[in-house]
C-alpha cells in the first residue's frame, strides 16, 4: 500500500505573484538578465522560513533540544571534573555545535528543494568518498570513524544518513512508476545503499548501518513498493548481520552480553548492568536533576550513548516517558506533514528524515533498557557529539521546509 501518492512537481520559474506597485516589465527585464550565466546556486534559497513552518513540530524539537542540553550538563559535569576539565566543558562545546546546527537548520528550512535536487547525486558521491577516506584516518579508541578537522572530529557516517535519504527520495520520485512494475529497478539504489553500509561497517560500526538499512526499507514501504520486493533486501540484511556477528569474536561476546548481561556483570555486561541499575533506581519521579549516583564514575561514558540511563535515574519513569512521548509525537507529526507535502520527492524525503531522528532515538532507548544489543547509537539532541547534533538539526530543518510548503493546515 502506498502511503504517499506521486503528484506533479510544482515549478515556479518565471511565475509568481507580482509585488504591489511593481511593473511587470521590470520583472521581465530582471528575469531576462538572469537567464544566462547564472550561478548554480542562484535561486537556491527562499524566505518562507519560520513564517509558514509547522510550529507543532518546531516546538517539539525545541523542547527536546532544551531537555537534551540540561541533561548533558547533568551527566557530564562530574565526568569532566574527574578528567581535570571544567564542569561546563562538554556543555560549552555542545552549545557551539548546537548553534552551528541551528544555523544549518535555518538554511535547510529556506532551501528551494526542486533546485537543490541537482546537488543530491554529487552529495552522495562526496559522502562515499569521505567514508572511504575515513578508513585511512588515525584510529580513535581502536576504530576509524572520524576525520580530524582541528576544531572537531567529523563523523561522516552521521551525514551519510541524510545523504542516503535524499538519494533514495530523488531516485524513487524519478523512477517510481518503473520500480512498481519491475523489481530490477531497485538494483541501482540498493547497490548505492549497500556500498554506503559496507564502508561504514569497515570502520567498524554495525549500529549505523542497521539504522540506515531500516530507514531505507521503510522509505521503500512509504513509496508503495510491493512487500515482496522489500522482503528480499530484508533477508539479505539479516544474513549479512549474522555473518558479521560470527566473523568477529567480540561481537559474539557483545551479543551474549545482550542476552544475559548479569552472567558477567563486572566484565562484558558491566555497562548494560549499570544502565539497568540507573534506570531501575529512578522510580516513578526520579532522584532529582543532577542527583544521579550511577553517573559518578560507575556508568561508563554517561554523557554519550547511555545518557538516557542518567535521565531515567534523575527524572524517573515520568520523565523518561515524557522524552519518549516527545519523540513519538515528532514521528507522527513528521509523517503527517510528509503525507501532506506538495510533491512526492518532498513526502518521501521528509518521511526518511523524521525516521532517521526517531528510529535512532527509539533504538538508543531500547539499547539502554537491554532490549537491543549495545551499539554506538547516540540519543538525538541529548548525547554529546557535534556531528550527531548538526545532523539531527539538519534533518529537522528539512521536515520544517516541507511543512512550510504543505498543501493545507493540519
């Protein structure tokens, strides 16, 4: 069943509402003067921005962002002091990346999406090149996931999530009629996705490929692709996951730890056990903001992948459900905005963007609860990290862009 119906694209070259008091001849001369020798970036941005964006989605993002910054300071202050750093060290750096991400979000909100589409394929090629370059970078903690830029370490796999979403949305919009008739039309995008996943898995990292793979399959479903066409790549993905699990002994140990962390609570299961203890000790309303005990050098890296455990201990079940509810609302609202988009490309791309944010959030929360194997998947807007923060805000900006051009009020 197709969730988003392809509709004709709306193009505005040479059209528009004439401004009051402006003669048509002036506008014609202006248009004629800009037809030849134009910059490839000409007309790439509009000024609809906040005035027409969906405020429900924007407020949910703002609430998560504010809660995330407060939670990050609470989770990282003691950790920073124990490393001989100021208590505000991680919060200050996160604020810098947050403002950078907000600037990027504002730019994305003002993009002319139809004109931006010509940059999608070059962006995908650049992403693949950077992922390949990452494999030759100096390892950090025995993995090669970052490109050092001096002021920050760029994690290309975070931006690859958005590049894949844009590439698939562009491909489906141009080829959906052929894809629905012939499964072989899926081979090209499938190879691009698999190449992306392979480059990320070689870093090594299996969590991000699993997320991108899941989002890609859901985008296929939203596009109306037949279920049997989706089951084939799903089966392939499961086989690859099993093969990767068997090939690396430490992954087998991690999987066993997921199944029974208490068997080695002081060894391989230590991090998950501490996470479960933190969540369980939170009770209904938590120990209070800043009052977590497990973050006092018991829970490893409390400000990154396992920050939700600290939040659950301090805010309790009530606070945890509030955060999960905000992500759930973000997902439902985002998909509703995507369904009301003015073009098939916008609908599929917006659905992919909101799925990237919310599936990642649910995967992270499930990981801290011991419902999925432990993976390096950050909690959007909460976990410390510049690449993740900027990527999530760019994704939110894209959904807000689509909402500003929706067909009707929701």
